[in-house]
C-alpha cells in the first residue's frame, strides 16, 4: 500500500534558474497555452502568501505543545520558504513579458506585509489554513490534469510546478492542524477564512490572467477570448467543486478523497524518484517516463 502523502514529508532544496529564459517562455505549455497563463497569473501573488505563511507558522510554533505538529510545522516552513524563493525567480521571467506584472507583484508583496501587521493571531493562522485549502486543491487539480495541461511543456517550468504541487499536497494538513490546535471549537471562523482566502486567490489571479491574455493578443479574437474566459471559469468551478468537503464539520485534509483513494500516480512516482536520487530539476518526456516507470 502506498504511504499517505502527508506522513513525514521532507524539505527538499532545489534551485531553479530562469535568468536565461526568453520572455516568450512565459507561455510555457504547448499542451495548454491557457493553463500556462492561469498558472502564471496564480504565481504572481502566491510567493507573497508563502512568505506570510512562514511568518504565521513561526508565530504559532513557539506556542505548540504537540511534538509531531512541531515537526510538521518545521517542514512546512522549509518547503514554503523554498517555494517562495523559486516562484519569485520565476516571476522575474513574467516581468520581462508582461508590463503590469511588476506592479501586480508589488501589490501582492505589500498587501501581505500589511496583513502581517494587522492580523491578530487567530486571523493569521485561520487565513493561512484557508489559503492552504486551495493550494492543496490546486495541487491535486494540476497533477490530475497533467496530460491535458502540462505533458508537452518547457521542462524547467514543468519541473517547478510538479515539485510545487506535490509538496502542496504533502503539507496540506499542517496549517489546518495548527488552526485546530488553538481554535478547535471555532469551525465558523475557519469556514469564513476559507471563503476569504478563496476570494483573495480568485481576484488576484483573475486580474493577472486578464492582463496576460491581453498581452498575448488573445482578446483581439472573439473565439480565443471566449476560450480564455471559459478556461478560467472551468478551473475555478472545479476548485469550488473539490472544496465541498472542506466546509463540513469533521473535515480533515488527510481524509479528502482526492488525497487518499485517488492518489495521483505522478506524485507517488515523483516522490520515489527524487528519494532515490533522481534529478527532477528538468522534466521532459523521457524524464517523466523514467519517473513513472521507476
Ligand atoms: Fe507553496
Ligand atoms: Fe502550501
């Protein structure tokens, strides 16, 4: 039986480098150009949430009495700190392609810094748990649609996303457990934070996606424009559908059906391949075949 992805997850240190990438690489997936832009639009603000998460988990760590939870908190801090560094580097590539990307990234950066000053402890850990709901669900969604969205794509950018999405699933329960550790009885506040985080993700992503589609010239053709709007609507609707269990009392990320009965084969194989020393910094067709065949 395959181990649960959230058990004893490690911190992996990778250095991705996009300095030499041409600005055109921003549309990095030939399998789905629309997915490239959706993922790009998402990542413009996400590393600043990841920095917020690191601060949130550091604030919680000193007050946690459970040793297993402390271990997991250390590991999520390690994973997310590496994610933030890698995606900020990737954003430099986006800034070379999209004129408004710099301003949008700064808006996210200062927005989260501002939140850190204002949010009380409960909001800090609640909002973090709410946000992690969707990075987890996006993790599953991206990997489950690998063939349609990423199979034929830039090997480095693909490698970045596969790594990120695998780890989002691995640490999906930690922020939730931290919230529950302190505020187990307040399910309504948790649900409110899920909705608040969802709105934040959708509004930030939508704004960046519109800009990127416009720069790529997709809005000058009505059919392409309709396809672009259809794609983002489909992805967001799927996230809402997959989030249904999250709003129930008694929900726990470990028991989300997508993380258990339908464990993604790429995630399972990628973890094993990396553990055995395989290089996962670039994933072309041959490398993915090697990963899956193990
Ligand atoms: Fe992350
Ligand atoms: Fe995360």
